[in-house]
C-alpha cells in the first residue's frame, strides 16, 4: 500500500476516538481494582500483566482490524519474541495499557498508547491518560493536538530557554529488570547525571510510563527521557508526537544517532531553537552514560 | 490554648479559600514562564523565584490579619538557627512546593499550607492548580480531596508489592557518607532484585504532592531526606487523618519532630502491625545515615 493512499489524519482521529471512548473508560474504571495480578516470569517479574491488559488489546485489535483490514498489528500482549517483526507495511503498534504497575496501584499515570508506523517510521501517535483526562495526538505533517485542540509547540519552545543538560529535567525510570549489567548501567548513569560533579541536571522525574514521559516532553514539561528495556509499543506513539513538536529520538548509548523503533533503548528530547542545540545536548548527555545498555 | 475541632475546621476552610482563590491562579498562570529569571539559592538547582516570595507575602498578610495571635513560619522568611516552631498555633507554609516543577511547567507544583500546635501538624491544605486538586484535613475532622472524604482501600502492605516515592532532591554532592550517597545506595537497595525489589519508585519532584499521594493510597510510601517543616506540615496532617503514619527516614526514628528533615510516610488502609513491619523492612535497606 502506497503512503499517499493512507489518510494519516483520519487514522489519528480514529485512534483518538478509540482511545477516549473505548479504552480510556476501561482503564479508568478498572485502575487499582486488580490486586490479584499475575507476575510475568524471569527478568520481568515486576512487570505486571493483568487480565484487563489482554482484554483491552483484544478490543483494540478487533476494532482496528475491521476498520483497517490491510494493516499489520503488533501489540504488547500478542507479541512473540523473535517472531514478530516490524515491516514496511502500515503497522499499528499498540500498548493497550502503558504503565501497568501504575494501573495496578491506581497511580494516575497509566494510559493507552496507540501508534502506527509506515516504512518502519512512526507516523501516527495517540496517547490518552483517562485519570488526567489528557489526550495527546499527532500524525506526520499535521502537528500535535491536546484534547483535540492544536498545540502551539513553537510558542512553548521559544518560551523555554536553551536546551542544556544542567538546566534540564529528565525522565528516568529504573524499570522492571533489577539486576545485571543494564540495571548497573542505569544506576551509575543516574548518579552521574544527578551529581554536582557530573551532569548536575535540574532534576529527574519518574512517572513509570514511557508513553506519558514522551507526551510530557512534547508538552514541554520534561526536557528529555532516557531509558532502556522499552519495546516499540511503548515508544511508537510518543515518538511520532515528539517529532511533530520538533523533538528527536536517538539511542540511549553514545553514537546511536539513527535507531529503529524497536531499538529497546532510547534518548528522547524536546524541540529546541536549533538542530545544533539538540545535538550538543545529546552529546553532553551521552558523555554521562556509564557503560552500555544492551537488550536481546 | 488547645484549638477545638471546630476551630481547626474553620482554619482549614480559610486555608482552602486562600489556596484556591488567591494562590492557585497565580501559580497556574506563572508556571513555566520564568525560565531565565530565577535566583540561585543554596546551589543552582534549588530555585526560588520572585513569584515564590510574592505568594508568601500574600499568604502572610492574609493570615496575620485573620489570625493575629498565630505565629508564622514560611520558606522564604525562614532564618536558619533563628526561626523556631513553638507550641503556640503556627502556620507553616510553603508558598510554592516543587519550585523546579514550577520553573519548568511540570504540573506538580502546588501550595502547601499547614498549621501546627504543640509541635504537631493539625491542619493541612495542599492545592495543585494544574490538576485542580485540593487535599485538605484537620485533626479529628478527616481528610478530603476536593471536598470528598479520602478513604484508603484496605489491602496488604508489603515492601515487595509497594510503589514508593523517592526523590533525588537538590543536594547532590558526592562524598563518602554524604546524604546523596546514602540516598543513591538506599534507592538501589530498595530496587534491586537482591534487595527490597519493590514494585516501583516514582518521582514527581514535590514533597507535598508525594505526601498527598501517600494519603490517598496512590503511593504506598514516601522516603526522603532534605525537606523542611513547611514541605511536610500540611501533608503530615492529611496523612494522619487517613490512617497513615510518619516516622523518620533513618532506622529507629519512630518519633520525630516536624523539622526532622528526614521523613518516611506510610499509607493507611493497613493494620498498625503491618505498618510497623513495613517500616522495619524498609529501614533494613537504608545504607548509611541521613543527617542535616
């Protein structure tokens, strides 16, 4: 299917409607009600999967299949490691409930994250947090909307001053894998970013949701987000939204300027006054990374 | 003098009015607009703005007229070594809690208005104008979110199943035994699969909001060093009214004064023994000692 045949704006609106009217109410009404959750096995046994997560994915899948039968579908729950691949086809990449731990604990930062790629590039993104009633959506070339209203990101960025490491607040979340080299790399990098003798960033914030962290960057509440262990569905929607506000996503490790959606480790940053300002920020940030994040 | 329940409720109502009508709109309209105009305080991460001072003077004027016999302790007027919290009723106020959030437009700045009597928190109002949330309580009168009674759902309280508010704060000097080191090590121990292996940590950069989230049970606990009495006074009262407890961040600190600087709040919705057990389990992962 050629790109010009797909009305990305229509896809964005369809996903926004699905997020607000079908998925959102389920998340909101069930948040904090699932005390008897399953624990995933192995490295991710802090990462909780609930029955609701699976139910929501089914609803999303069914709805999208009937509206866009020719599109591929990748969801957190149906993903099979080593088998599921992102191709050039138009592909919905979906996290039914991002921030499952938040969802279980009723911490108000669970959301649904609905994205679409074309030629492996994120071109539609919809993030809806029903607790804060916050809908952030975008499609390639069409800008960003907040709760359906166009968001003036240029004005926001021009009011924000220079993007520089020691003036930035950065989203940092330890995630669910809590031993081994990646956990060590994260802990030492956090320390180095925070330390007076290191990056000395203004502050770190931990929302427990990749999608919300990226939405907050797009809105100008955070300057950057650095993480490893995420999957394509955690970042696809946010990536598109960020790009539409002049933001960038590169790899978490030094030198990774060009990465795929399923890179598993990411550094996302906000729009700035120039591309050079962003590149300088990325380089300064990478210089604080101790070790390497690596995922199978 | 000991204030009655009715008197405390009256103060609570005045503070809500003040927070929602006077302070909230100011915080909301100015948040994220002062990127280039902050002064340096202790170091250049802890930011105090012109607005912070303006808000404090509005609060102080209002309260000194309405409650001329009460003392006042505010973040901006505080003088280290001189300002003391006495036994008489004392307003303890953080005009804008989460100043870094305020500067950056991150929606977790709020105003935190508390009252103490005999050194204990007896009224607390925390208003976040971005999320339009007002948490409020007074001793013996229960705790409320936007007028609705807060009731923490009873459920098991276990370290490994908990999410805990952990902030890195603004003091980040690395040296052996420093507070920053103690925090990093303890955080690491709590997260590690070989340590506490908690479900998760969360950070929003506002002590008052963290405490309110513990009060409502959205967080199971909050462990921190560095905050001042004005950061915790309001939240402390709200937590106690929802069945939660506040102890010190260092092991063994069961009884602490308002200005302890090291705090550990645990939610309600659990039995006293469960809370005690939770406190002791978390303390067992504290590596080093926080001191201020």
